[in-house]
């Protein structure tokens, strides 16, 4: 039997078995990768190579952006920024049918993009918005569905940690180009959710009771501007070449700290708790990157990506069919696995196939991130789904039917992004970060 087939089976069965018995995903990947190493190398060489690959995978200046952005997100989640963004979003939503649902979506897009975390957005925004919507007669199931379906938009709208992970997994795709490429797909996702919410709200006659004068609205918007400026400063600086993504992430930490102290939402005594929370999240992500580097080396050494590429291309030589198959596989993987390991494991497998089909790595990266983002609202893993129902104090079964219209629209956005490259590439091309065809 071909060595690539054997090693591929070892990896797949090893990870699956470990997950079934309850081993965390990072440990599962590490164990399966080490066993694969032992199959192709002597014991001592396998251990040494594994340690070297793990260290090399984590030893990256670009990778420093992730812990800094995570810390900035934790600070924002504790620093009174979410409430200001929610009030700003409510003013922007106005009095259209279902305005609170639109407020929830806009707030998730704003807070998710600033914090870079879909789970943080679902928790912070949902905690505030769910009681408000219930008070104005909105169905709790509908409110939860809106919150859950719109929270992952921040994984596409920069700054995005998962985009940085993809950049590393893909061999150094421009982070600035990826950040710009995520804007339009992320906004389309949010607008799609708002469109569904509009029709449902109009049918159910959900209206707004917001009665702010022009002066109050201006005050709310001005109050949110310092928080929104973070996006302008960080993304503007990265795209403009003023600083790197890593330097931008450090600036985000300093800016969010200063802003939170000005808002008097964080005190010095809160810093150890905030730093510990950020460290816990960072350690999981970085360890995953390390063990996934072992797996990536094993797959490259045994030419597993080439085997899978030949298999997919043998099914059909039609680009549309192959991309549909890849999307289907990624949707299933996203539903079973957290975004970070999914991107780290499957980018080296599918990116060469996509490039063979003439797909730009930036375009593929957006498609990949969009797929795994959908997985965050899909059972059985679905961290955003679980957080969303917990915030709304519901059971998962109660939101399955209400969330389906949103899910179908989001999948529609995925198909648009997949088959219309300009949706992802127009902005990077406009700024000269990607060469036009």
C-alpha cells in the first residue's frame, strides 16, 4: 500500500479515535502526527523531528500578532466598548422593521471585527440585545437566531486572527491582502442576515420604540467613534505599509487599554485576570499551530496533498464541481472541528488544488475562512451556537428551525464568494496588494 495512503489513514483514524474518547483536538492532532512520524522515521529521529517542527511552527514573528489581537479582544470585551458599539448600531438601524435585530447584526459586525472573536461578539452583544428584544416583543428564538447567525462576521471583517492563521498555513500569503479581501464577504454575510431579519420582522410586525432626537443620536455616534477608530488605525496602518500586522496588533492592545481606562471600565486590579484569560486562549491557539506544523510536515513528506489532489481531479475536471466538493468537505469539517485546526490541517491539502485550478491564494483563503466560520454556528461543535443559546437561555433544538433561513442565505454568500473572485479580490487589487488578471 502506498505510504501516503497508510500515513493518511493513521492521521485520520488517530485524530478521530482520540476525539471520540474525549481527547482535546490539539492533543489529538499531536498524538496522530507523532504516530505518523514513528511510521516513517526511527523512534529517536521521529521525536527529534517532531520537536523541531513544532518549535519552527511556533517560532514566527507574524504569529505574535495572534496573542496581541487576542489580548486586545479580551480588553475590549471588559472595557465598556461593546455597549457603545451597540448604542451606535441601534442609531444606525433606525426605525425599520426589526430594528433591534438589525442593531444586533451591526453590533456583531462592529464588535466582532474589533475583537476578532465570534464567540466574544455573540456573548457580549447577545447579553445586552436579548433582553432588549424580549422587552419589545421579539421572539427569544428569533433574537437568538439573529445573534448566532451574525456573530461570525467578525472572523471575516478584519482584524481577523483566523486570517493570520491561514497566512501561516498557506506559506506566507499577504495578511494585508487577506484583511482587505474579507471586508466585502463579511459585509455581505451581515447584510444577508439583515435581509432575512427584515422580512421576518415585517411579517411579525416587530417595530422599534427608539425615540432619540438628532442631538442624542449624534452624541451616541460620537461616543462610539474612539472605539471605531481602532479599526481605522490598525487596518489603515497595515494596508498602508506603516507597520506590520504584528506591530498593528501591539498598537491595538495599547489603544484598547488606554480607551478602557478612559471609560473607567477597567482598573489596575483587573489586569491580572485579563492577562490570564488572554494567555489561556493564546496557549491553545499557539499549541495547535505547533502540533499542526508536525502534521503539515508529515503530509508534505509523504505527498498526501498530491494524492488528494489526484483523487479530486479524477472525479471531475470541471472547476465548478471540484470547488463545490471542496466547499462541501470544508463545511462538514467546519461543523466537526474548531476553525484554527481546520485551517491549519486542510489549507496544505486544498490550497495546491485550488491554485492548480487557477484560484488566487487570497481568494481561496477567504473561501476557507468563510467555510469554517459557518461551522461555528453548526452542530455538533458550533461554539457560537452554544454560546448564543446559553445567552438566550434556550435549548439548541429551539433555534434549529428559526436559524435555517439565515443559514441558507449565508451559504448563498459562500457560493457567491467562491464563484465570483472579484468579491474577494477587488479591494486587494485596488490597493495593489494582489495583481489583477
